[in-house]
C-alpha cells in the first residue's frame, strides 16, 4: 500500500500570513489619521515612499534568491515593514532618507537572515536605528504637534512637500522653529532639573490638545 507523504505543516492554519498582515494595516488606519492631523501629511509621503521601495526591493531580492516573487509579495510583510518605519520617521523627512532606511530593513535586516520568520530583529526598527546613526539631523526634524488653541498648525502640505523633495527646511520655518521636544524628552529634562509633574505639564509640549496629541496617536494605535 502506498501512503501519500507531504512536508509540514499538516494542519491548515485558520489565517494566512497575508490576512494577519492586512489586519495590522487596517488597525493602523486610525493612528495614521491622527498622526496626519497633528503633524501634517508627511507620514503619508513617508508611507508611499517606503512602500514603493520595499516592494521593489523585495521583488529584486526574491528574484535573486530564486524564490517565487508573486507569492511572497502577497503576504504584505514588506508593506507592514514600510508602514511601521514610516510611523517612526519625522513627517519632515526627505524621501532619500526613507529610501535608505527601508533598503537596509528589507535587504539586510530581513533577507540577509533568510527572510520572513528568520530575521532576529524587527526589520523596520533596524532600519530606524541605521537612520538615527546616519542622519541624526533629519531624524530630529519633528514639528510641534498642532495646537489650535495656541494658533499652532501642522506643517502645510506645500512645506512638507518641499522638505520631502529637497531636504531643505524653508527659511520661514528653520529647524529651531519647527522642531520640538517630544513629551519623553521634556519629561527627562524636567526630572533632571528637579521639576514637579505639575510644572512639567504646564509646558506647551505636555499641555493642551497638542500636548495630548502624542497620547491620542498612541491610543489610536492601541485601538
């Protein structure tokens, strides 16, 4: 009697990798909307750049490795890596900085170790660390969160596009004018100066709608 044999796994999983990755992308929609409201549409430009480069590089590396390109691209893992990296970058990030970060994430942090499921590090965060070391100036170009009650708005689309394409912040918006400390930076500085939580929360970074912007984005991610 002949018995048919097949490699593991022998039990079909209830959800495919592609379905899980799509659910991650769906879950990040509220956080993307909140991020765009508080910091402008730079995150959308970062996402588009990262996704295009991630898919192109994923296809090239898979072809070089002799792996089926269509099947691997259909699991959306490269797209999730691109979106996660875009979330970590400042909205005023030039396109080539994003491209370098996603290149390292896909080619080295992911495929150098064997691809999906074999990489010991999160590819998106590995790319982020490389950018922190290579481009500390660009990685610090965080605008202050929008605070309507104080007349502070998110960077305009034109300004964001200009920085995205050229890497140069307009004269009317120099780095000191658009960059602001994150709440964690403010908290660390305040504690080192022996300030109380009440005194720190009086700072614009920590108070008002803009101060709560970071919290609302994090809550949107948790949601």
